[in-house]
C-alpha cells in the first residue's frame, strides 16, 4: 500500500468539471496526445527539480566537489522524482531541527552498516539528525556473564549499582562503536554520552537508579551541529548532584523531541513498522486525531502496540502539527524521508474532519475566504465568490468536506439518482505538507462508491490523481478522472448524461470517441484511450475498503486448462529483483531450462550492467518502473513474471499487470505478500494445489523454512495430540544481501556459533500453521511453535520437529507414514539416517529422516533438510512456473539429490 504525501508545491488545482459536446477523435490520437503531454510534463518537472535540488545542494555540500554534488543528486533521484526530492530537501533544510532518530540496541548489533550508510548519506546532503541509541541485548548478556539476573517491574529494568555500572560501560562502548563507524565513512560525529538529560529518581526504592527526565539541555547538541558533526547521544541522565541514572531510550527520545520540536521523530527497528494484528499487513499511515480512538478499541491492539500508540500520541500532542513519527528499518531510511511513498509506518496528528450538507454549516465567511484564496476561477476573475456559491446552491444536493482549520475543502455535487461529481478540491500548503488532502479524499471515498472529477492536462500533481482513479481521459487541455466505473461504455453514457443535464460546461468536456463501425458492445469503444489504474494510495490503518476493486473485476483470468506439451517456442519470463542470492539461482536454472528463456531482468542497482551467468542471449539489467511493467504486459512481452522482491514491495508491480489491457501473464511472487491471500494460489504442489497451479495466474511461492516444516509435519497431522515444535537452523544466505552480493549476516559476525532470532511469531511459523490447518486430519486451530537460527555455513536448512502423539506409535509406523505420503514425489526423499546439510546444499529437493519415537511412544522426532535458495525458493519457483505455463513439472530441475 503506497502512502501518497503528494508531490505538491503550489496546492492542488480546483477540481471542476465543465461542459463540451462530444467530438470525434480517434482513441489512437488520444493515447498519442496523452503520451506527449505526459512526456512534456515529466521533462519540465525534472528540469525544475534539477534546478531546485542542485541550488540547495550547492549550499548544503559547498565544501564538496562538483562530482560529490552530482553523485548526491543522482543518488537522490534514484529514490524518487526530482520534484519530490527537491521538495523534501527544502522542507527539511528550512526546519531548525530536521529529525531525532532513536536507534535500538539490536540495530547497532545486527544492522550497523545499514545505519551508518544512511546517516552518512544524510550528512552528505547537509542534514543533521540527532541520534539517541539504546543498548538492546548487550546489557543482558553482560549482566548474565557477571552472574546478575536481569529483572523488571512494569516493564522497567530494575537498576542497582552493579547493573548501572554495566549499563554505563555498554552505553559508552556502543556509542563509541557507532561514532567510529561513522568516522570511518568520512562522516563527522560527536559522542555525547552525558550532559543533555537532567533527571530525578523515578522511584528509587522500587526501581533503583532509574530516572525521570526533568530537563533537557540542547546546547551540546547544537554545538555539535554547528561544528558540522552528527550528535550521537546515549539515554543516560544525571541528577543535579551528578548521580548517573538509567533512562529508557524511547522515553529520552520523546523528551528530547519535545524540546527540539523536529519535523521527524524516527524510531529505527528491525521490523520496519507497525503491523495489523489480524491481516499482518504493515500499517502505512495512522492519522491519530481521526483514527486513534477507534484504533485503540481494536481487539488486536494490545500490550506493546497499545503502549507504543499511546506514547506516540502523547508525544505528538506536545509538538507542532507539522511533526510526525516514522517507524522504519535502517536500510529504508532514505526512502521514508525523501519519497511520497515512504517505506515504514507514518504516524501524524492530522485534524478532525468534517462534512456538511449546507454552506451555513461550514460558515459563509470561512468558505468565502477559502474560495477567494484558492479557487482558480475566482483568482483569475472568471467568476466571483458569489457566483460560485450561487451555482453551488442551484446544483442540488451537495456535501462539503474538509478539516477543522479548512486547510483542505472539497465539494461533491450529488443530486438524487445522479453520479456524483467532485467540483472543488482546494488545499493550502499546510494541508498538502501534513497530508490532510489524503484524509479528506479517503473520507469522500467512504461515502461515494464512484466519482468523477477533472484537472488541467498539465497539472503537476497529475500522478496524485492517477493513483486515486480507476481511469482517465485527456482532451483539449483537460483530464477527466474517475473511480468506481469499470466499463468504458458506462463511462461514455455517464458523460453524455452530464452534458444532457448541463451538469458540466461544454467548453471543458474532456472525453471524446470515434465510433466504431460495429456496435458499441462489440467495439473497443473508448477502452483504448482509457487509462486504467489499480495502484491505490497507501491507506490509513482504518481506511474504508468499500471502493476497492477486486482483481477479477479488472482482469479476466482464463480458467481453461493449458496443454501439457511443451511448446517449441520458449516461454518468456521477466525477472524483477534479480540481484540477490535467489535471483542468481533463478538465472542459473533458466539458463539450462529447455523451454524457458529470460526476456527481461530488472534491478535498480545493476541497471545498465550485463547479466552474468546467462548464456542463451545477451541480457542487460533494466530498471523497470511500474509504468514499464504495465506497458510490457499490454504488449505481451513475457509469458510470466517472477517477483524476487522483499516483502511488501511487489504490490505496485502486480497492480500494474492486473490493470493492463489484455494482460494474461502468470505471476510468481517469492515474497510473503500473497501467502495468506485466497486470491493467490499457494505453490507447494507436494501438499496443495497441484491441479490448481496448472491454471493459476497468481502464485505465491512458499517460504524456505515453511516449506521444510510443512513437509515434515503433514504426514503426522491426524496423529498429533498438541502443538508440535520445530527448531531450525539456516545458512547465513537465508538472511539475504545488502547490495545484491554482500550478505547481511557474515560468518565472521557469527564467530563460529549459531544465532537464534525471531524467537516468536516468525512469519514462517504463521505460514506453516495457516496452510497445514487446511489439510485433512489437521487438528482444529492448528499451529506450530517455531524457533529459527542462523549459522555460519552458506546455504541449507536443517529442521528438527518434536511432535506429541495421541497414542503410542513405533518409529517404523511413523516412517511408513512418510514413505506412503511422498512415494510419488520426485523432490522429496525419505531416508533412514539423520540427513545433514552436506547432503542437501546445492541440491533441489528435501530429505527427511532420523525418525525416532520417545520411549513412551507418545512423542516423535524427525529431521528434514532443504536448500533455502533452491527448493526453498528458486527451484520451487521453477516447479510452479512449469505447472502454470503448461510444461512438465520437473523440466529443467535436476533430480539427483
């Protein structure tokens, strides 16, 4: 879900419809004209963005070389549009304090490189975030090594003298580590370990040396910034007498923010945001004034989530409305700060919204002021305010939407039985920068299942309108947008009705069509000139979904079986996200596949470079945009798309494919995005959906751990008495890469040991339980207890299950269950011995063995091994592609394992 913060600088134009008789212009000419206008707008916007960004950067990095400035500009433009980047640079640079960043101790331990690279980047563009860091698990490890058991009351660490001594050492060590890492990158950083926070004892008899902050001295911070250094703070505080006290880093960050009043308060976390407790989707935007009360009543909002939301609301209530909180992972920090789409969870205050059905309810003077300051008809002198208000009263029933300070005012005309028209959408700069425009538009969508509106064709904010529309037309300098209508013939009828009833001025009618010689129902009609969009704005946590259009409404999927015979013409595949370990393995498999060829590979970082490891043809990496994908889908450029992208990233690409006219390609998504969505076919044919996969268009590839765990547990389901447990260890390639080549976790960082992580609620735990629960014999409300770890070998997973049984069974009985279940499966082997990583690394199947039963006969243990990059990812993807493209299931897959 994309969050539109709007690439708007001069305010949204008046959205008003006019009248014009239908003319005869060919759809081809319309499409060509639209492309010309779009190209000209894009070029002009880019040029203006270049001027603004370079002008600002010329001052911000004046001590650097021209090459430095050009490099920074290019890096910024790789994140977003030129106008978008320049706007955020201007906003941030004009603020007295740009941002306060709270860094968890786990980030310093596991993701220091991503953090320092992001901070280095901000420093190079002349921005100085204030960093406050915690200790994470480092303190507990040190305490346990000294024989001290960590203890808490009400979530607050009890801090005695020995604990405080260790805490101080850990704080100083972690602070020095971060400062040193920044200095190594050429970023000046200043350690500020004390002297900022003054505190008193929170409750000394109860908590010990734990402080409540009473004042903040910002001078050390501002001195650091004046000297050109990033201030790096610990959350240690001191009493007036000089006694050091421990303060929670989140609390210290909030108190610091209340004094500095920054534009952004950023909480860096490994999760990268807040997640919906039921759907498990990331919450993209939370508008607290409008949503907080309802959100806190949700059944899934409890414990830590409820506390976090309450603390953030209390913090933002003390800050200017322009301030906001972002929860984000370190590697996505730049995207969160410099793009409209964002990357994590954005929390902002917003304002209470209103809607009234009369001018009196809004207030004549309030509405007159808005119209006189923002309405283009009034500002240009074409109409007076009185004329606009008279026309509004004469138009029949209408609703006026807005927020309390009227930073945004919208007017929807909706006579009884008529299609509603958005006649005005007037926004101030505050309304734009604080995203009130999104809130108001979402409010309108809750009330109207379909809506029409127009803008000028050269509107610099056209992308914002496209994101909110299902379709559009452009003609004679005007663009018509609409949502909630999917049939081109119905659009034609509606616009004719607008004209007949004089609800629009003929001078501005933006739709035209050259009638086909055949009947309307059998002709392409205006569909070839229609631009369909399924890219939705990133919705607030409680946004209405009543106007959401399902995939089936936008695209017809074939339900007929495809031939099992391989075609003499290779199937063409587009690979999106080809730089990581899984992408490399897919390339190697496609290189040897007799019936599949790679047509396109996309990677933003590697664009322009030659694809290595593929010998069938010369392939160069591209940086394919959403528009490129849609265009290619309409042209039939590929038979299938493989999305090898991180979780939460591929949705815009999928929506572009779904919205393409005549598109019919298969999509295999390697992320977790579709694994809990019934509109996607789950691709583990050994257990589910083998026949369904032969006609599937949308396939969700299983997770690596989840595949191994499900294959281990499936034969046992009817015999289980309680929840089974799985302990699994993966090679470090399972943690992914940072740059397509460098692993996120290195063998050196593991120091020849094993590192458990995500000790509860790993997504593969939920995935395995969710799908196994659909199999015959599965216990009611089936779930799996799963604990993963990472080890210093490169690839391969070994999983050990421990499962309680309803009745006493022998090991031979259990082994027979596995052999019967998988006797016809080419990629699953049941073996007598305990399988090991060396048996499976680089191989394409799963080995299950080491089956033993406890002396009571009531608990079984079994071991499974899988290559996380192959059967756990790339091989599984190819198996699903073969089925979906009508090929032999194991074509191109080596079976020697």
